[in-house]
């Protein structure tokens, strides 16, 4: 979505005026002060129009300053409105989905369910949903299995399987059952459903200030009071010095000095942060969670699905002594042709790609299926009995396993892989190395995290040997092998006791306690209701690697806040040099050298500073919404960079900007 | 400016640099070590004094208990000093038979010394008896400095200590810190320094004033007294209250070039050393040196500007055809000259000492602005004994908060998170200065009881008003002179200014220490905001200048800045 989409901008303009309501303005003390100043100068303007006084500030000056002060308030309102508008647009899409649905509620003692409106469903009710019907509310499947279209929520068009029991039992209101029949126990009252929460979150209705935002507000209010003192006391000091300072000038100085830039953009930055997460299909239940994501020190990552693809894949063929590798490859492929498991398919793919063999015509081959007893599968082709399976099972079948193959199998086990033996009749041809394949690019990602000072810990149910091998390959810092939910919980608590913040993903009900304990718990949308309620974020795509992006969004949010605060405060230097000489030059013309920007006149100098101060808010809205560019570097490098751009830049930019505006004003003849 | 002038400044800087480490390590041993030095001698004194206070096994206090102890102790001392001044006429050790001090002046002076300010609205040699000087005032010279160290230690402990298992470890014990500061540091060092000063010609006697016949045959009264003993702690404790009105410009207080150097070194000695002590407490010496570096940058900038400004005669005198080589010598001791006067003025206002060896009022406008800016930075350029460290630590908290977010983490310092409560306290601390300095200067500038005390009108008059409140609020105590501060209004208002500038800032500082103490420390990693190195030092300097000094830029513009440009045009108001 473009930063300024016309529809959103139109709505935001109206909203900017609606936000002039003092009750809304008062929530932002910095902008409230600007508004009070604007009211004050407006009053002066009215007075001057009604009863012009000689020697006062010219009417055009008071008028122009007043107008730009109002613009300052409106621009800040606009920034917030645009940020909210982008969320609202999404909320509206979601709301359309929540059309009146009909539910078929199970009534105890009756054979047929009664038909009621979804709005009447309460927690604990049982409903029956059949193919083609819309799920009336959030809940858990207690009976049956169905394929469900969740595209309305996730944007993912491929249907997903939901079934009772296990970790894929939850369904979300608004999604559509495509096949079969399920019975669902409703888990949320109307208005509390996932969809409702999502809508209120993206609309910013339930948005509360985060701890860091509150602290930042305290700083901004403190600075505002300091500058209020500076400006108010300047009046008597001026009287002593014989300098008459008009209220318009004092208000202009005050508004330029108080941190209006960050004050005006702060809430937009916060809303935009949640919004950026939403765009990645992650819903944060609170702004606090997004902020915590930036602070995370340790990531707990499930091996399966996050670090590895989850399926073991054939990676290598090892022929036994005296066997041609082509013979092994052919046998391995033939034994796997009827094997529809991912392992089986991966063997066929490997042989096709690496040895350029195509499956022969098999004619009257008989396929032998895998069973738990034989632990082998394969095919019988005439006199040939081709088998592949567990090493000892194939050994027994073939009447002995050659020593070299046995040794190679041991090595594969040591490296964290799984060996499969292939035999043709009584002849053992060799081994297939099945391996947990680490996702592409994951190693580089972990490197980036290391640079940022975040430790990654892989959690797996594998034995320590396997875990170690995969951990080394993926480049994680540490691993937790043979992990149980209790182990995971203990690890989180241990890290937290050291003052560290922990993030994790989870989907199962047994993950719920750990998700609740972790500082950032991202629940998978496919997960159970319990998991979703325990976490403070939900990933609609159910992609565990998303955790990495969540952390980046959190960091980006904090960086944007810090950069704009620094920029705002650094701006003051130039504004002093623009306004102070202008204020005093009338009485003390000797201080002209202080007017280092060479501004045309006192009035144009003050007006230029006020205009710059207002425009900079508009100029920075895209940055506030987009966030500063995030780079995976160490803190020292990021700081150097940001200080150069926002600190030094913040000192220089207003000198150039104010001078430019002054030149324009002069060209327009307004001096 | 001369090579010899710069050389003398360089010597001073090198001496301070050399002293910082050993003295800082000694202070760490005294306050945080397991075994204090000289247990047989000083240890007995310490235990004896503690027993005298009824503290056999002193327990760690919470910050609130510490603050209450500190306030009660300070207020009691203030009251005793007030009574001594009022009653000095009937008390012993009053060889000149001086009468009791009037109430407003006694209040002003008691507040002044209890707050480590040593603003003197009176002429000491004709107002205060020897007893008042030795018991009433010198008491505060020692204790107010020790209190300052204690407060700095509380803030440092809060930032560097790990919380106890229940999250509630104490911040130290006020009486232990106070007594250790006196017994191991201030009293023995002052005793040694006093002897050195006597060897250089500083007087030390309980005799009355001495009448002498001058070479021209005229009569002159030479004021005498126990000067050397007062002088040592006046510098070491960054007090600055002189035995004589002329302060360190008086030959009996500061007789030679050597004593001049010694006195300046003594002002910076403890404040500089405390940065090293802090590094020890943080278990990372770089954390201390970065503060030292930031302070040094601000100090060198001040000294350079002041020396440059004073090395040129006042521009307004350009047409008088006087030699320009010696610079602006008006109001300076020729014994010290321009370089040592500019250096002394910078040192005494960077640290909240306030001793002077030249008239700041007679400096050129920009030269005189340097002391004003120095104090209004918040007395953090080495600063008062203890006050400099806790002051700069508040600025560090502020800096980390403003810039820390830029690395993508919520702000943390030494592994501890800085949150809303600390920000609230830091802003309360920051607000005190503009509130009292700008507020009261503005009041005085438009009220007859304010302006009637002025000797000068126009911008220079405003500088005099501003300087008085900056000096009072900053607990500096140096005077711009040119202002008759011994009126009832000035005595009361400045007395309150000094109390506010001390205690309204100490309490939030202690509270920051208390709040930080409860926080867990996270071991820093590559993602942590770096608080060492040149980048952080530069950032800290920028925040101190922008938040601290720029606040006063508008007021200064109407004072010294305008005066400077007027002088450039050959105008004098």
C-alpha cells in the first residue's frame, strides 16, 4: 500500500479536524500546548483586526504565524489519522467478512441441531458445520476432520486440514469448511472473537501507550515545561532590556523549541509499527509486545518447520563394496516409485537429478508396502525382490549386512542423519543417506541476529547427537535436545532470571505455558485455541520463521522513535539562531552577526522557523509510517550511522530549511 | 595568548589527569572496599564516631531512609550555624568583638554553607568571628562536601549494584559514607594541605587584626585569622567561601604561583577522581573515563574561550590607545595575570567551588559568560565534590534515553533498563535549574528590590542578576560582584535559591539511585547501546549543551552576548 493512498488521505484530512477536539488533543501534551498557543494568537489576531493598535505586530504577521501554528496541530493530527486510516482500511475488509452467519447449534437430547444466528452463540455451545458452510465463531473441533479455506484471514488460498484432537483442532470464525462435517465447541462469546479483536486492534481502538512511549512522553513533557519557562521568563527579561516581545513572537518561539516533531509523530510511529506487523500477517495483541520484540535477547526456535523443512530428504547414495553406484541408484529409485512419503519422493528426485536416470517401464511389478512389522518397502519385478528400509531389517531380509555398509550406516547416524539400506534379492547394494534439510538462507539470517546481539537456541525432540549436528549446520548458538515442554519452560525462566527477554513460537496446547511465560510468544494460527490465547502475537500464516521478522519490526519501531526524537531535539539549535536575533535586533541592532543565516527580516525569520517546524512534520510522515531503514548491524555501527543522519543532520537541516523558506517568503514579497 | 599561558594550563590538565587514577582508587577503597586504609588509626576514629552516633553495626538504608538522614543532618547543621552567627557576640573566640549577624544574612549564610555554595553576601573579616568561621562555617565546608560524595555514591551504587535476592538491597548508609568521607579523605587531606599552604605564607593564627604603619607612614589594619586550615577545605571540598572578601586574590589566602596551582588542583582533585571511582564500581574503567572525557572536553572549551576573550582588551577601549598585549587586566591580580585568572575562573565555575582569584565582573563580556555557562551546564564539568558525578550521571541517563532507542532496543545503561520512573525523576532534576534561575532572574529584573541592588544598568546589569541566581542555584557561590546582595530580599531569595538548587536536585538524584538499584543487570552484547568511547562522550556533551546550556541562551543573549556586540561597536551602556 502506498504511504499516501488517496482514499486514506481524504479520510485523514477530515479526521485531522475532528481530532482538534480538546479532549483528544489533551492526550498529547506537546501538541496540546501548540493548540493553546494557536488559540492565543488567534485571539490576538481577532483583537488586532477589531482594534488595530499602532506599534503592534503587523496584521499579516500575526495572521501568518497563527495559520501555521494551526497547521502544525493539523499536520500532527493528520499523521496520526493516516496511520490509523491504513489500519482502518484493513479492518473494513475484515468486517465485510463477518457477515451475518447462521449457526446450527446442537441441542442436548435432540437429534437435529437448531438453526440460530451466530450472534447468539455463547462460549461452550456445540455447532455442526458441513461442507460449504461458514464457521460461525472461534472454537475447537471436537469431532471430525475437514478441509477449511482460511484465505479470508490469512490470504493463503490453499485449504488447510483441521481435525479433532492434536494441535490442529482450532477453527476461526469467518473461515469456510470445504469438505466433510465437523462438530465445533465455540470458544469465545460474540464481540470477543479473534476477528473482533483483530478489528479493534487494527483500528487502534484498544491501543494503549506502551511503557517506552510513556517514558518518552515524560521526557517530551519535561522539555516542554523547560521551554515554557524559557519563553515566559523572556518577557520580563525583555522588559528589563527595553525589548517589547509580542505574544505572537513568544508563542512562535515556544512552538519552535518544544519537541513538536516527535510529539506530533509519536503515536503515528506506534500505530504504524503494529500495522507493519499486520502486513506480515502477524497480529500483535498489544503494542507492548511489539516493543518487547525489539528488546529480545534470546530466540527459542523449534527445529522442525523453522530451521529444517521438517521432512528428511535423501541427500546421498553410498554403494556397498563392489557395487556400481548406478545399480544402487536404479534400485533405490525403483523401490521408491510407489512410496508416496516425502522421503520416498525425495529419493526419486535425487536419483533423477543426480544420476539422470528415468523410471523404467515396470510392467507387472508388484509393490510391497511399508509396514511397521517389516520396516521395509519395495517391489517385486519378476525374480527381482528390491527392498529398501531400516538397516537391520534389510540386513535380516538379505541374510547379512556387509561390514563396510554397517560402518557407513554408523557414520550417517553420528552426523544426525538416518541411513536406509537398499537390497536386491540377497545382495545389499548400499545405503541412502536421509537428512534433515536445513532451510535455505536460514544460516545467513542467524548471522544477522548474532550481529544484533540476539542469541538463537534450537529446540528439538531429537537426541543430542542429531541435534548437535543440525545446530552446527544451521549456525544456531545453542540447542536444547530431547526437549519436553517442561525443559522449554525451565530454559525460558532461566534466561529471564538473567534479565533477558525471550521470544518463541508455538502451536500446541502443551506450548501454552511457555508461550505465556515468554516475553514475546508468537502462536501459530493453525495452533490450538489455548496456544493462541497464551501468546501475545498470532501469526496468521503459521510460519515459525516469522519470529525473525517480528523482532526486526520491533527494533525498527524503537529505532524510528529514537531517531526522530534525536532529530527533533537537534533541530532546536538552528531555531534559536533563527528566532533570537530576530527578537532582539530591533533594540540591539549590534547583534546582527548572530543572524548567521542572514534572514531577511525579523518577521520573516520567525515565520520561516514556524513554517519549517510545521512542514517538517509532513515531510517526516512517510518515515514515521515506513520506519527508518533497518540494517542488521551491531549497536555501535547503527548508532554511528543514525547519529550522523538524525543527530548531525538534525542540527544542519533546519539551517538550510529555514533559510530556503525565508528566501521564498522574500521572493513572495512577504517581508 | 602566550605560550607560557597555554603551558600553565597544560601543566594543570596533566596534574589532574595524573591524580585521577590514584586518588580515585583510594576513594574506592575507602567507600566500597572491604578494608579501609590505616585501620589502626583512622579505623578507630571511624568506629568511635559511629559509636558516638549510636551505630554499632550500621545497616544499609533504602534511598528514602538515606534521603531523610541526609536532610535531617543538613537541616540541623543549618540551624546550629544560624544560631552561632546570631549569638557570636556573646560567644568566645571573637577577638574583634563583632556583633551578632542580622537574621536575613544569617539565614543566607547558613543556607549557603549547608548547601556547599559558600555564597558570601558579607565581608567576612568584618562580619564573622573566628568561632563562626571555624565552627559554624568550616563544619559545613567539611560535611557538605562529604554529603555530596555520599549522594554520588548512592546514584553510582544504584546504577552498578546487582539487586539482592529479594530485589531490595540498600543504597549504603548515610552516616557511614559521611564519616568515612571525613575521616579518610577530607580531614587528613586538608590537614596536609594546610601545612603546605602555611609553608607558602598563608597565615594561621587566632590573634586579632594587626595594625601596621605603611611605608608611606599611613596606618593599615591587616586582617588575620586561622586562614590556612580554612583554605585547604575551601578548595578540596569545592566550597569556595573565602576567609577574606578578596578570596583567593588575597595574598594571605593565595600567596604564590605554587599555591595558585595547588588551589586549582585541589578543586578538581576529588570530582575528577570520583569518575575513576565510578569506573571501579561499574567494574568497567571505561565507564568512568568516558565521563572524564566528556567533562574534559567541556572544560577545555571553556578555558580556551575564556583565555582567548581575556587575552584581548575590552573592545570598547579600543580608542584609548592602551597597550593590548597583556589583555584585559582590569579586576585581575597582576601576580596571576590573564592565563591563570581565566583558568581559575573556569575551574572554579566548572566545579561548584566559587573561590575566585579575579573579579569575574570585570571580565570581558564573553570571558565573563564562560563562568555563567559553566555553572548553568548543571555543575557537571567535574562539578562539586560528589555533585559533579551525580549530576553527570543524571545527564547520562537522559542521553541514553534519548539516543539509546536508535539502536533498536529500549534504553538501558550498564545493563539496566531506563523507564518511565527514571525519566520522571531525571526531568524533575533538569527542571530545577530553569525554574529557579530563569524564574527568579525574571522576577528580579522587573522588581525594584531586585534592580535597586545593581551597580550597572543595561546588559551588564542583567548579567549581574543572572549570575547571582546561576551561582546560587548551581551551589557555586562565586559572585559577579557589582551587585549588593546584602539586602533582606536578596538574602532571603538567594538563601532559598541555594536550598532549592541543592536539595530539590539531590532528592530526585537519590531516587534515581534507588529506582535503578532494583533493576536486574543484563550482560551487554553486541546489540547493546555502547556507553563508552568517543561517540558516547560526544553524544553526552551534545545533550549537556543542548538540554543544559541552550535553555539559558535567550537570557544570555540579552546579557553578555548583547554586551559583547555592543563593545565591538565601541559602545558601553
